[in-house]
C-alpha cells in the first residue's frame, strides 16, 4: 500500500499540467496530477491568480508520482506556485477535463492507488482551511461512497450517558484500536474492539466502536465509514432501530465489556463509558482515601491552548489516570504527557492530614505537574472544564476547573515561572509544554500609551531611513555616535533610540547633549523595562514612520563611512523584496555575517561562514544569504509590516534575527549581504557570560521558532496536533 | 598669531612631565616673534568650582586659564559631560579665537574636546602632543601586561582582550574606535621621542601627521661637577622619580646589593622619590626589604621639588633610570644632561633612544639586576669612563628652542590650511 510522501519541494521549476480539475462545491478547485517527476510542494504561494492558497499531497506510483492540490478559489489553471522558500516556481497549466462529480475524483484516486483514507482526511482539512467544507459536504459524502469498500454491518447503536456514539455489529476485517469514524463528512477519532461471535464465519468478527466526540445526528446517515489499514471500509446500518440510551446504554456497554479485545488504551475508552459521569460537583474534596489533587492554574488561549499546572498527592499509587475533560468532549489523559515538578511543600502540608498520616515518604517530592493541552476551541466554548481522577478500582473523582484567559503574551509570566534552570528535564518541559502553549498565545499589540517619546537635538528630519537602535549601555552608544559624526550617514538618518523607562531620569538630557554635540538628529523612546528586544525594536519602528527601517544594535560599528549609501544602492538594485545587511566581522578578523546560502549555520548564527577568516569573502557585489543578522539590517517598512514586525513573540534576543528572517522569507523577502558596507561585530557577552536564565530563554525561543517552522511547513498547520475532543 | 595650549593639569598644582613640558612650551612660544600663547589647564578637587561655570582664572597670569572637571571616563578617555564642553569650553574657544590649538593630554577635558575645537573653530589647525600611550593602552597607557608586567610589543583589540578578559576584545575595539574617531580630526601629532611616534604609527595614526620635537627644558643654573678628593671615584648614583613598580627601583636596589663589597667601597645610591605608600602593599614590602638588605649603600632621601634639583645634583655623578616600562622622553633625562650627568638607563623605548650608549651614558638589560650591577661596577671601576661620557653630553633643548620649532610647525599647518581654502574659495 502506498503512503503519502513528506518530501521537500523540488528546487527546479517544472511545468505542471493537471489531468483533471474537480470543482467540489464552494469556492475551491481540486487539481489532479499524474506521472509527476517529483512530489508536489505541500504548500505554496500563488501568483497570477486570485487564489491565495495551495495545499497538496503526492503519492508514489510506478511512473513517478501522482497527486492532488486544493486551491482556494475556483481556479482552472494558468498560474504560478512558489514554494515556501520562495525559490522554486511551478507553472500550473490548464486541463481539458473539468468535473464536479465525486466519481471522477474517486476514479483518479483508485486508478493511481492513492491512500484514500488519508486523502479524504486531507481533503476535509484542506477544504476547511479555504472555507469550502460546508459547500462540499455532499461531494465528500459521495466521495466516501465511491472510494470505500463494503465490509460489514452496524446492528446496535448506543448513545452513552457520557456522550459520544457506540456502535456494535460485525465486519470482515477485525477492527481494533484507534481509527477514524466517518458519517457524511470529515471523520472523528474513535476506538474499536473486537469480540468473538458464533453467528458469523471467520475471519468475520463482532466489533464495537466508540467515538466520544461524535456530534452527528443518526438520522443523517444509514452508513458509517472507518479507515482501517489505509482502506476505507463501509459499515451499513441494519434496519433502523431506536438507539439505546440512558441507563440502558451504560448497562449494555458494561455487559459487553468483558468480551472485548483491543489494546489497553482502547479498552480504557470503553470502560470510560461505564464510569460515573461528571455532574458539576467537586467529588475529590470529599474523598476520604489517600488521594487528593488540585489545579493551581489553567491558562487558556483563544485558539484552545491550555497550560495546566497543579499537583497530585497519591502516596499509595491508587490513581490510574488523571484526565482533563470538558462537558463538550475534551478528554486528555494528563499523566501520559505531563511534566512532573518538585513540590516538597505538600509533604509538610499534608503530613498531619488524617488521610495521609504516616503514608507520605519525605523523599518523594514529585507531586507537581505541568501540562500543555492543545484543544479544539469548540471543546471549550461554553463548556465546563474538570479534572477526572480515575482510581485503579475504576471509580472516578471530579474536580471542577476554571480557565484563566491568556489573551496576549502579557499574561504568560506564569508559564515562564515554571521554567527553572536547574530542572533536569527542562528541555522536555520547554519542547513539550512551554513552547507549544506559547505558540498559541496571541501577541499583544504595541501600546503606544505605555511609551514616552522625546525628541533629541532638533528632532527627526523625516528622511527616508530611520535607524532603530535599542539602547542598553551608554558606553556602547558612544563609539556609534562618534563614528557617525560629520558623515553622510548622519545627514541621512534619523536615529530612534529605544531605552528602558526605568532609570532613565537623566537619559534624555544626556542624549540630547550628545546628539547636539555629534550633530545627530532623532528621537528617544522609553519603554517598560520588561519589554523584549523585538518589541523594543517594533516600538522604535512604529515611532520612526520612515519608509525604510535600519535595525541597528550598538553591537555593530561601521568600519568606514559610505556604508549607508552602499546598502541603499544595493537595495534599490535588488528590488523591493530585498532586505540587506552589511558584512560583519569580529575584531579578530573572522566573519560573523557574510551571506551564503549553502552549508549549515550554527544555532542562532546568521551565516554558515561564521568564524571563518574574512579574506574568504570578496567585496564584489551582493551575496545571497540564508538569514539576516538582527544586529543590523535595512528593510522596507512595508515589508517589515507584512512579516509581522520585528517582535515575533520571542522572549530573548539571540534568535530575533533568525525568527525575523524566516518571517520575512515567508512573505517573499530575500536576504542579502552587501560586502561593500562593512561593520565590526562586537559581541556583547562571551559564551561564558551567558547566564542560566538567558540560556533558558534562548532554548525557549528556539523551541518556539521550531514550532512555527513546523506549523508553516506542514500542509495542515496546527490542526493535526489538536486534541480533537475524541478519546485518545 | 595665537596658540592655545591645553594641558590636563597646571604645573603649579600638579607636578608631572606633560604639564611641565606644556607650560614650558607656552613660555617658549610666547618668545617667538609674531606669536602669543594662552595656556588652559585642567583642574579638579580640592579646588572648588564656580556654580555656573567650570572656567576659572589663574590670578597670577593673564594668559592662563583653568577648566574644572571631576568625572572622567578613563576607559574611553572621554568626558562624561559633553554639555559642559559645549556650554563652556566651546564658548571659551569662540571668545579666545586662537589660530592654532595644541592639546597635551585629554584627561579632564575628554577626547571629545577635539571635536569641540572643530565645532567652535572650524578648520583651525589642531596639534596633539603625545606624552604616553594612553590612547593605545588601557593599562594606564604603559604598554605593560597588567598581570605579568611584561613589555607589550603590539596593541590590537584581540591582544588587549587577553590583558583584560573581563572587558573583552569587543569593548577594547569600541574604545579604539571611539578614541580614533576624534584623533582623526587632528592635523599633526607631536611627540618628544621617535619611539613613541613609531608606536602610534603602528597603531594606525597616519605617519605623515607624526612629528618629533623634543620637550623644552627650563633648567635654571647647572649644578657643578662633584669635586673629588684624592683617590676619589665617580661612584655617587642618583635615582629621581616615583617609587612605583614601573620605575625600576626594585631592580636598582637589587643591583646595588649584588655589587661586590670590595668594588662598591664607599659608593652611594641616593634615592629621591615619593609615593611609595600609595603603591600596592606587596611592592612596598619588597622595596623596604631591599632597602634593609642594601643597608648603608642606599640612602633614601624622600620626595623632591624641581627647584631643589640643582642642589641635589651636586652630590650625584651618575643618574640611573632603571624603568621597566617603555617611557617616552622622561624629563629626568633632560635634567641630568642639563646638569652634565651621564645616565645609566634601561635599554628600551624612550630611554634607549635618548641615552646614547657609550656616548653620554650606558645601557643595561631592562629588568635585569645582574646587568645593572655589572654596568654600575663598570662605572665605579673605570676612572676615565665618566669623563668620556660627560664630554659626550649635548645640552638639551630649551623652552625657547622648542617654542621656535613648534611655531614653525604651526605656521606650516596654517599655510597648508590657506592652501586648502584657496581652491575652495576659487571654486565657489
């Protein structure tokens, strides 16, 4: 059986002609391709068309590759697709064959041996992303019928008290473990188990399927579909009978449970049906056994990110599961993924509690836990959230929980406080919890009312270019000002300095003197001290309001005048999408930034040649670059805005350049090093001076960038990682 | 024509080679036909400044002024108050309207004062007189490795970063960039030694701007040669200077203890110098131990004043300058020569340049007590050596000589400026 390919886009332009274009309904088109030399790019930016998105999947065939692409408009072809790196351009042609029938798409899938179940899932997601899912429901239902294989029957339908859908019947295939259950449209996560029946002939067997997140109406369908072993199986509902519900439903499931055979997690899902239900009460607090737990805080973001921190005291190991649940289908077993933390205070606090007296081992301190859950917003919207503590003897305890809204990165300090440099599992905590949650936090807008803006000397001249410069150390600014004095750069630049508001009582006056002395013009922007480097730079750029922004940190010093003209000239020649930076070298003559696209740059460095001798680079003409240095770069303000500004939601400084480079690249910008302009790169702190806290923040930023890169490069960003609400 | 001579301190308040040399120059230029001079010196605590201005007068001289400062950025050699430079120093310049400005040191004023001169006076020629290695070396301008006290041969940010790892090469490059941005506005650099000039040329100052002019000395009346009795020997040695680790007093006293008793005889080393109590404790202990070890061979006479020198020189045959750093053009060399005393000096830097081995003095290997002991033995035991070297001494330049040479330099710079201006005016 063939599988979907996760192959990087080719780097050579190719003319692509679809074999057929399908119009599934809604404002979108599905382009089918056959006999490709290379896989299609999974995502692309389009030009020459009104369509604004491209999502594609490819699969191998004896003659190369086949594939299909969902385009976010009723486009018929004749446009260009650019891969995310912005380098490869695919010319997409037109097809003589156009159809609105699911049968034609099914024919394409079946004739090419496509993994139908995965492609249906992909189609559902892709159509949803372009807002065409609703209009294409009928088409998708037809496609399910056309691409599935009849495999069995549903004989009993149960609606458990705890919600969801329980199906029972028999199939030719033995269904067991997690699978997707489809009605008419996109599937939901479900679990299956088999049981032996005397009335069907082997290999047929009885089955039970439970989909906790099933929200469809039973009357909508007489047919169910499950994907199994990369095939779509059709299960027809036998003569309609009333679903079993209420207490009878629980009893039905309880009766069949002993006969079921499936992996443990799947069986747990069935057991869950028979357990007590949450009635909005805190049953944990009245429990008299040696188990207790609490939630310290649940931060929740608008997109469904939850950052859960709490603790569980269970000295006798009675607890089987700790599950975060909602009354709208969220079901997340925390103990499978949580990060444990030292909470020695609980030993003391409960040492004299009659429930725990004599049971607590003072050496055991890992009672705390932290866990990030990425939930579907619908699973939280208007729902009650609660913790379900499942005991090994199968009873459950409930603890109602509340979500503290985290609508912007201004509210994330509780997350940062959980990060401790001496935590031996810090790497996992960052990668699995802090970064995934923080990636869902919306960045708060710049609040101009929290800034103080003061003019320096005669104030800005309102020129083409404003240099935005964060100011942390006056002694670093002195040589910058001295090297600017009486130069053409000084005449052509408005300097926008951004400094901490705290401790700046005399700063404005001092800078005013310095600016007058050196013949400079500009502005001082004072911001709260906790603002990140990126937000400081953005604050400066906002105040500057110049068509071009020169990001310039005092860590770099020009070697000779004339650099600004060199950068501007190069920028003008390279075009509006060019972002340029001078060549940067250390005081020992080695390169910090010299451009170059081949080779891997060390973590955080903008250039694969970092540390090599300067003489390896010549001074002739622009050099394409993988990334840009945050220390200095010249960018059009419009381009910067399109990339989302300088801040990027990072917390430290080290990865600002890397993050910005990637965001600029996503909007089509190209990075260049201009060797005719050369600066010294003066490290602020040697490696040994990096504090544990700073190193921790750097790790967090690196993980955040990885999250975003993964989200940007996958065809289905974010969604696949979400807790879909079904039992997992 | 009027020159403004700027010194970091006034010799009436603070004795030091640079302030003496700059003040002598002020006096010397005044004697040149067609030239007047104004002397502006820095001053600080314990003098109390005025509330509204750092400018002060010196009531005993009409053509001398003072500029009060307190805070100073030693790392950058910079002023911490450019507001005061703009409000007062530049106001003073505009009012005085000198034709040439000659800076000696930037301490107190800050290296930014060079830009202030440009701001206030446009393209007036600026001459900067180099007295040590402060712009080059962050170790008090001595070009000595701070930990090992070894002689430094080359200053680059990377090399200096090893001397100051806590500062780091990057900040040392910042320092160099900052200082050079101002020195770049200077028209000519004067140094009293070729050695110093060569160090600045290696550091990157344009060679065509570097000029060597000796300091001028106003030595008063020369001390007579010490009278010898029957069978007497030229065996009275003198040390004049600060008792700090770089002036070589330890090497000298150590050497004295190594000269065999039968050779040393009734020889004496007279030590004139102060400030031992301000030195690091381990250095003080080591010097005192050596003094004890040397016993009657060494006579510690304490600090001295310039005007005492002729009298003190009467009891000296040889001047010993055992400095373990490069020196530039120590005034004590000129003073010794002015009084006709041959010099025994370390064989490095400004000392090796100014003292000609076998002509007017003797060299020994720097920091090497054995070498110095051998040289002193030679001085004691060679009856005609002193006479020979005494005869080879050339009189040092006077303040008037130096004034004339400077006036000539200033006039060249003014002529060059006129030449620059000419075509500009024609073009306009």
